[in-house]
C-alpha cells in the first residue's frame, strides 16, 4: 500500500535553530502611529524568533512614520539584498489617523454651535 507520512503537528520536527544566509539579517519595519501596540508586536516577534535560534542582534528595526509608508520601505530594503526576511507591523484604525479624528470633532462641534 502507498501510505503518506504522518504530518500532523505532533509528528513534524521543527528546527530549533533557524539559519540566516551569511551576511543577511531580518528587517522589522514598524510604524510610529499607535507605537505602544506596534512595540508589543515587535517584542513578541523578537521573542518568537529567539525560540528559533535567531539572535535579537540579527533583527534590524526600521521605523517609518505610519503604516502607509511600510510598503515603500519594504521595497527599498528588499532592493538592498541584505535581508533574508522583511517583516512589518503597523495599525490603522477605521482608515483614519488621529489628527483626522480631531478635525472631525472640531468641525462637528463648530456646526453644532453655529
């Protein structure tokens, strides 16, 4: 009979030591808006990678002003060829930035008073 190997999660042996190609690192792009939430994501990523044998010093942190700048920064980093992996974290709430909420609040208050 032709039997397939058992590939359930309990039977898959994962490497505990991830290997990055020589001279390459991991880039972690993080948006500046909602910095506390994004920092939590970064810390969880670094901790998770440590469990796979990747040192925190092999992860380069790249800050961008907001989530909308992440794709361009990722493209620029990819073109350098220095990174085996590019990871990004950012947060957009309802598609608006905090200053847009303030402007909306101000305009609705002015309209109510007017």
